[in-house]
C-alpha cells in the first residue's frame, strides 16, 4: 500500500530505472496522454517506472464551512478511482508504478514530488489551445517555466513527446 491506499503491483524500487516518470493525474482523465507516453517508451525497450501523482489543493477556510465530511470522502474516492484508471494500462503492460496523493499548490507539489521520488522526467499533456484555454489554470505552462533540474516533457494525446523550448510558455 502507498499514500493513497491503492495497492500497486511493484512500486518503483530504490534501484535506478532507465526512466522514472512522474505523471500528474487530473480528475476525470480516463487515459492520460502521459500514460500513453510511458507505454510508448516501454514499447521502445526502455525500462520504465511510473509515479502517478494527484495533487489536491488544500481547502480554504470558507470551503471547510461548506464541505460536509461525506463530500470529502466522495472526493477521495473519485481521486482513488482516477489513479486506478490511470494505472490500468501500466498494470496491463507490466510497468511498475506507485500512486501518490499530495496536498498543496499544484505546481510546487508536482516539482517537489518529482525531486523526492528521484524521477527523471515529469510527463504532462500539452496545454489546451483555443477557447479551451479559458478553462485551464495554466498548470502545464507554469510547470514548464518553473521546472528545476528534472525536465518537463509535454506530450500529445497519442503519447508522442513534443519538443517545446522552456521559454515558449512564458
């Protein structure tokens, strides 16, 4: 068992993998592009390990007054379900993974988790374009701009990595 209570077949071990990926999992994504990226790298013969991460932003003071306990439990069940859906294809392909749940500022929690879990890359989907962009909180763009020593790889829906210069999102 890990932080979310979701069992994983073989959590990433202390030994170095050829490629350890951190894949942030957002609510409602059935099969994230970043998971397809991991599968693609695995199919190319790379030894891949995956750390799935869901970041829950902390409740604000007013949310605590409005959010009853059963709602919080439902939210946790939805998060666990999203992590399970993302891990399905990894499990099917025998790719070792672990799922984590963190609370905090999304961008900094992702960057911190990647460092703490000794990941080689952070795989994220391309930011929305066109009118969909108004619904985005610019997490991917902010990650690309604020990346530290661990590269952020933007991934198309088919799992192909898109080469994007770091300054393209600023």
